[in-house]
């Protein structure tokens, strides 16, 4: 069974940083394109970025967020720097046709 479990969310001040993790199981992680997406309160789900042998980002996070993966640990990461209030959202990882339960990020002074 495919399982994705996000962690690392929390409350951070504007300009701060957080690193989210997504631990995967039940599929071949190293060969799978993985994604991060987010959903702000009252808004639609927004793609943040993806990683395979390459990485791609949405314009809204490019230069501030970095996606990486540790295939030995079956873990996906999202390093978020210079956070803005507009980054407040539930963050989800996805891959192999599944999405995790999400982890909440709140950026507030």
C-alpha cells in the first residue's frame, strides 16, 4: 500500500525558514517523480514543484523553496526560505498516484 506522511509544518515568522519532510513507503520511491502542492485557506490546490532527475518549481516559490530527496531514506524534502504570509497553507506531497494527509504551515508575525 502506498503511504506518504508529511511532517515539519508549524508556525514561523515572515522571513523565516522551515523544512518539510515526506516519508514514502509501498512503492519504488527512487524511480518515482514526486511533487509538492499546497492549499491555502479558501483557495484551490496549487502545485509547488516536482522532482525526478530534475526539479521544477512554480514561479511563486522559485528562488525561495528547494525540493530534494534522499532515496536511501525514501524521503522527500521541501526547504522553504524567506517565507511570506502568502505561503500559509496546508502542504501535501504526492507520488505514485497518492497524496499524503498534509502538514500545515502558518507564516505570521
